[in-house]
């Protein structure tokens, strides 16, 4: 699957949408899918540095220009042959599904209760209580609602495993303050003032985004230290006794890790999520921006938490039950399944005049006849004849696999053969069958090129390719040599098969 992620991040919008998309990107890449991005993603080096598969400066995958309306998004996705688009953006409108579906593209869309709501083929609302919240029937397909679908990065799951519930005694509590990646609401000065007003000993790390410079108290029982945005923020969470956070995406990370938290409602769209998390006993509430205008009320809440380890432990135990951290994988699996169900049967012309299309269950008898041909079996690693029932089961399983790409190749006269790609640890292994009645026509090379063209649309250039050829199959060896495949130098295995490689 080729998945396009659409989100923005910035000083006014915050970074929560990008953080959620980053988790989906990680899960998609880990499952073998190709990831593309569309959006404004500057100033997020700290985020990319903490992601699996990123180079530390850019997100994993290809970054494309931002598409800001339904038509341009469908056009961009179609141009880059995306199978699905995942939108985590409040302002793109509710008319995205029609143009995308018309282009044969699945829409997955994220909402936070009513904010950002639009029809989609897959709809994600990761908020606690979302599964019981009324939602009008707008024709959407699969609804993934509740914290089981909170998309969290691999670093969060790692921090969950590493957090030590037994905290060292005899020292002040360690506090981490994080008001999102940009502190869009300007909350840091008020939160710092509330912690100072708590009047309790604490070691406080304040995450200060670029462009912010809150004044930190130099005296008092709490000692404050500014820190830059952290590539591995979840690890810092795991080492804290208390985290004071805005009630956005970070809440689900804190729940997963199992950290005591005090939340601030930083925006109107956070109100419902803030209310449900605090009411569930997973967090203490400090109120909204106006509630922090005077530091003493929030300071009293923080004082109770800083001086009562048992109260903090109770919050952490409840929070840990809310989120298990596997939401991103569940989202990717659901989108991939929607693509398999709804993807149109595209035909890809090659310069040779051949066309490729994905195989279907209707091709079972044709593929079996080619597979059981004596010459085909003679040059195969599995030489036995196969019955129709067994073949149908194999074909059905193959069509559901993301690590297998099975193609029917045809010309004007009809099917000429099949190309199968199987993803192995070292690359995609090719298997070619020329229809017995079309042998001798010099079609094998064109068949291979057509199969490579179709795979390139799915995986992009730079993909490693593998061909496994028996040492007695001289014709196949010449075919792959002409196509640029070279011997890997390891020689034939015990069954006489050698491995050839090239880069697509």
C-alpha cells in the first residue's frame, strides 16, 4: 500500500497532528508500506530524530507540497499513485471523500469528537469516551473510536516497558512540563507560576519550544530548568514523577507510559477529551487558560500531587489502563484492508504493449493450468502438481497478503503470463510464468519489464530485486542477465539454485 499522510504543524496550530501522523507513518513503514507526506512540516527535527526509520532531519518517506482542498489533494494523491490518504487536519473541509474515491483512493480521516469531523472510508477518533459519543450517520465506512486507536510512536511503547514503578525515595519529585511542541496558547508562564505557587520542593524541567522564553523562578523550594524539545520525550516522561501537560495528543502518550499527570485545557477542541480523562481518574485537572490567570488555585492542586506519592501512584495506575499503545498498527491494518476491498483493478500499460493487473480469485483455474504445466514445474523450486482446491486456498491467501504482489500480464490477444513478487528480507523476489501456448514468442523479457513497472508503482525506484534461477535453466539465466541482474557471488545452494540481484 502507498499511504499519503496529510497534516500541518506550526506555531499557531501546534504539532499534535504531525505527532499522530508520525506514529501512523512508523507503523505503516514497519508493515512494509510506502509512506508519503503532504503538509507544512518545518521545525520538527526533534520529532523525526525520535522516529524509527527517519534520518534525523526529515520524516520517514517522501515529502510533497501541501494540498489544501479536496481537488488538489485528490490530484496530488493520484499523481503519486497513493492507494489511501490519511488526513489529520481540522481545516480541510468535509468534502474530501468524493474526489478521492472517484480517483480510486481510500480516505482515512481523524476527528476529535465533533472537531475535524468528515465522512471517510475509515474514521478514527482516539478519545476516551468517543465510542459512546453520538455521531450522525454520514455514510462513513469503518469507525475506529476510543483510545485503542490512539496512534502512538514506538518510543512511547518502549517507555511503557521501561518505566520503573518504584521511584527512589528521599529526593524531591521530578516534574516535566510540556505544553505541546509550540505552546500555541502561551501557557508556559502560567503553568510555571502555578508550580511556583505550589510551594513544594520539586525538580522541574520545562520544555521550551523555539521562540518561547518563559521567566523561570530563581528562588523557592522548586528548582526550574529550561530544556529544548526532546527527540525522545516519552523517555523523559518515563523518568518523571509528575508531568504537567496540555490536554492534547500528549495525554495518550502519558497514559500509555503510565505517568501521573496534571492537565491544562489549552484549546476549545480539547474540552471534551480533558473532561473525560479527568473524570475517569487518569489525570488531575488544572482547568483552562482563564483558570490559570491566578496561580493559587492550580498551585493547590499541584501541591497535593507533589506532596502525596500515593495520589500520584493512583493516577498512574488508572492512566495505564486507558491506552495500550498499539493504535497506530490497528489504524494501518484497517486502512490496508479497506484498500484491498475497494481498490479498483487498474491496468498498467508497459512500453512493450503488455498490460498488468492484480490477479483475482476469478483467475484461479487459469493460474493453476500455467502452474501445473510440466515445463513450469521442471524449473520451479516446488515441482509437485497441485489440485484446484489447494490452489484456490493459496490464491485467496495470496491476495490478502501485503508482502505478495500477484499480477496477470496480457496483450491484445489475451493473457500471456504471470509475474509474482514476494517481499523477502533482502528485497522483492520475482517469479515469472509465460503461458504455455505463448512460449517461443520472445515474451519473457517484456513480461519481466511489465512486472517491474507495476512493482515500481507500488514501491518506488531503488527497490532491491531478487531472482532465484536453477543452474540448468540457461534461458532464465540469460533473461535476467539481459535485464541487469547479477550473481550475488554465493554460488548455487544445495538444490542447484543461485540468487541474482538488481536495484529497480
